[in-house]
């Protein structure tokens, strides 16, 4: 093989890898949405912290993971990192976040991140309750999807819980601090 042929093959390989990298970063889809609503007469409690209440799931889960436990752990970690976590059993007036997983689809095991239809989806609804009265003072909704050929699609079925919990906590922090 001549030197010119080797150079042509090397250039083809470089262009192939560059094209695949560009396609994986530019292609695919990922969406997120989150919304927080409080009662019009809501006044934040003296303790501006949030306790993680029960996390339940209405979604059918065919995988071998427990989405309720994963989301509860992610909420604990995110609230602790943001210095908003109130330990259970605290006597001071604070907010309690009870969460329900509305939809969870991990995508197809082998084809996650490669083919259409292997989208990872997590949709969550949370109610904020006043610890003193038990009344619902607000709600937070968050939904995130990661589709095929997204640069972060591989392993997203596990990381999506942390991303959704961050979305929820960021929205809550903004609204609580505004009041």
C-alpha cells in the first residue's frame, strides 16, 4: 500500500469519527418542563426548609429498579446539597414535599440511546404541605425526556432521577425565596 493510500484511509477515518461525534451531539431530542404553583395567600414558614415526604409511583415499572426509592434518594441528596433539607421529626414549621411518579419509562435495555422509541421518560407531581396545618400550599410538576442519539442518552435511565429532582428543587428555591 502506498503512502498516499494510507493518508487517504487515515483522512476517511478522521472524517468518519468527526461525523459520528457531531451527529451524536447535534441529533436526537431531549425535553424538560417544570412548573411550580403556590396558593395566592402563601407565606413561607419561618424555617425555609423542605422535608421529603412519601414518594409513590403510579407508573408501571417493568425494570428491576424501584423508581420511588431512586427519586426519594435523589430528592434527599439535592435538598441537602442546596441546604434546604429539614430532617424528619423537626418541630419548627417547614414544608413537606410528597411526590408521585406519574410516568416512568426507562427505554429499551439494549437500544437505549441508539434507536427511536428507546426514549427515557420521567414525569413527577409533588404537593407541598405546611407541616403545622397539613394544608397543601403549593405544587410542583416536572417532566424530562431523553431520546435517541442524545449525548447523555446512555445510562440516562439511572441519571434522570437526579436531573428531575434538581429541576424541582431549583424551581422551589426560586419561589420560596421570592415570597
